[in-house]
C-alpha cells in the first residue's frame, strides 16, 4: 500500500481539482463569456455545468468518499 500511495495521491488530487473546477469555476467562466459577448460558448459552458450538476453525483460522491476514507 505504501508503494501505491504517491500514485493514488496524484490521481486523487487531479480528481478533486476536476470536481472543484466543474462545480465552482464553470459558472464563473460562463459569466465571463457572457460579459465578453461569446454567447454560444457561454451557453455551452452552462449546459456542461448543468449536466455536471445533474449527472455528476456519483463522481462527486466517489471523490469525497475517497478523501473521507483516506483520513481515517
């Protein structure tokens, strides 16, 4: 288990960064795109964000349960 810890830590950090980016950063990017006049890209970003909120529950649960079990 000690040999796999660095590998799992890297993938866990990447998964956490992806979850945080898709959950919190995507709406900020959409607002920035709306302000700059890129309406199609803003609409696509909002659609991606809403799909993530609707169908990304298992991925979010997997990431956060991994951190919970890792801290035990």
